[in-house]
């Protein structure tokens, strides 16, 4: 099997990520697809650039996978994040979670997305008509409350 | 020797994505202060530290061969 | 644009349904993929057959779409349901919802799935080693509380 | 004439997926009773009714040309 957690610099395939979590004993697959949005608070984005600290990002994605399997036994999760330059509507991230039953698939998927925004070393640079900026801190924490991102996930229980 | 990795705006400010420097035996915090002065960095304040691909405390002492990554607030997803 | 709500007797494509809801102003797409699960309460399913009252099923899917757009302004939703004979792990239903922001995409998706199970005239026949059965009433309501399925969705607010 | 549609186990019990019958002017409930006797159906109890593709009340009176669908508890998704 191809690896469940991946960082790629080429366009992402939804079918490919879903395929990784499809299992005979699971009836539900929830996916989240993050795409490049043109307008944020009325401001027009021209394109985005994503950069990753790739080996650590994959380790952190694997850690999120472990957290998800611990919290939702019987679940399988795969995450692929894109890096490089992305145009509007291109896919930046795909999270797929399969579970025997539906409710857990949604919950685990949402949990994984929250955790990505907390601990995975990936950065986004916005390109607007009037400039560029590396965006940090989308969760609007002005500093990590404990001086570093929670790497255990307690606050999400 | 230790290897320092820089990302996002830190990389652009410093004009490089990695630095090798003879800083084994000092704390992460001291490496950070050195880096800030050396490259006149403005964005180090809210930065997290990883040693050898794991988040680490600023008081940890770096060893020869360690890879120290300065990690600005992440914005993936 | 191909129609947002569809009933098909051929294998479903995730990319095709996601494509229908991808828009420049949206950054989040949540999908739900229902697949044929082999084991339910330890009992082995060999295959499933889905039957639909197709014109009414499409009307009900369209109604769910309207409910979703009313509840989550700015959202776009597409749903395709398969009919006919399905093997284990084949896709029975795909729901895709795009929204400007993430939280609403998950919520609207889950809402749509609940509503499908309440009002859309589609039936599933289980094939086991020792027999077959048309499955009804998966929500374990022994009778519709008001004598018919809620067709306005009040109980989901 | 009205057209009656049957699905799932009702279709299998009746051995047909549709019946045309001269029942205009009676209530849905009366159509249901007739159907139950005619085909000896066991699964009509929790069945919902749709007239012309919209859910309807059992007390509604059917008109000539109406399509009456008997809808067992649904199990899509």
C-alpha cells in the first residue's frame, strides 16, 4: 500500500486518497478537501504557495493518524498535503477517514483537520494584487498557550 | 556542529534555508538569540522549535549533529 | 452543468460529484461516501441491491438541497445515489458540500445524510448467505412519529 | 383510473410493480385496504403514501390520473 500520510508537489487525486482507506469492513468514508479560495474577507487571492518541513510534517501527520485510531477504534485515516504553487480551486489538502459507521467518520475527519492546523509544519504564502505574506496562526492564537503546540491533543477531547 | 533549518518568512528574511554552526552544548534559546542577531530576524518571537523533527523546549541543550528547526506558526490545511 | 442530484445505475465517481460543487469562492469541500460494508453486527453481507422511486427520489434530494442552502447560505451541495446490485466496498452514495469555510461543510453534509435516511424513497435489499431482506427503518423508528417522514426538517434545527 | 406503484418488499409480495385500478374519488386509506386484500400484503402497515411524487396524508381523496406510491420505510444512504 502507498503511504497513508504524504506531502506531494503535484496535483492531488481524491480517488487515490479515498482508495487508501477503503476497506471491506467499513461502510462510511468522510473526506475533507481544502481548496484555494479566491476571496478571503473580500480580498482577492491570486495564488498560494505552500512550503513544508517535509520529514517532520509526515511524522506529525502520522502522529495525528495514531491519535485518530486511538480515539476512534476501527478507523483508518489517510492525509495528503500539497506543497508548491497552487492556483484558485486547486486542492491543498485531502483527509479521508473510513469507519464502520458514519458519525465517527465525520468526527475523526474534523479532528484531524484541527490538529493539522495546530502541529503540522506547513506554511502558506498568500499572493494578492498588492503584495504577498506568509500566513501564520490561522487559529488566531497570538501565541501557543503552552509555549508550543499541543502535541498530545488533550484539548480536543 | 549543528544544523539550523529556517522556513517561510524566516527563510526569506535570512536569505537561506539552512545554516551550519558550531553551537553544540548551548541551549536552544541561545541558538535563537545568536540567529536573531546574525540575520537581524524580526519574526522569531512566536516561533516554535523542533530538534531532530520533534517539538522541543527552548531550554533544551543542543548536541553535536542535532538538526534545529525554527517553526513559525503553521498554516497548512 | 450536470445535475446536482442524481440517481445512477452505474458505478459512482467521487471526482465527478466533487467537481459539481467546486467553486472559486469556496475553500472547503466535505464529502461523504457510503460504501457496502461486509459485516453488520457480525453478519456477512454478500451484496446489496438498491431500488429507487427515481423521479420522487430526485425531487426529495432537491428538497434536501434547498434545505441545506437555506440553513448554510453560500453552500453548494450535490448528491448522487446508486441503484442496482452492488458488491462489497462499492459506493452507494456520495454527498459533496462546498462552503466558504470548513465547519459548515461538515455540518451540512451530515445533515443531508440524515435527511436522505428520512425522506428519500430508496430501499436496500441485503443478501446474506442464509437469505435476503429488504431493510427498512434504519433509524430505528418503529413508525414515523407524525405518521409520515418530516418533510420540512424541523427536528434537525 | 389511478396508478398504484409498489416498491421493495411490497413489489415482491404483490408480484408486480404497478397496478392500474378504477379508484378515483376514494381516500388513500381505502385504496390501501383494497390493495391489502387484493394481494394479501403483510408489509403495508408502516408504509407511507405519496401522491404524484409528494408525501400525502392517508385521508386525502385520490383523483383520476393520480399516481399513488406506497413507500415502505426507506433505507437509502
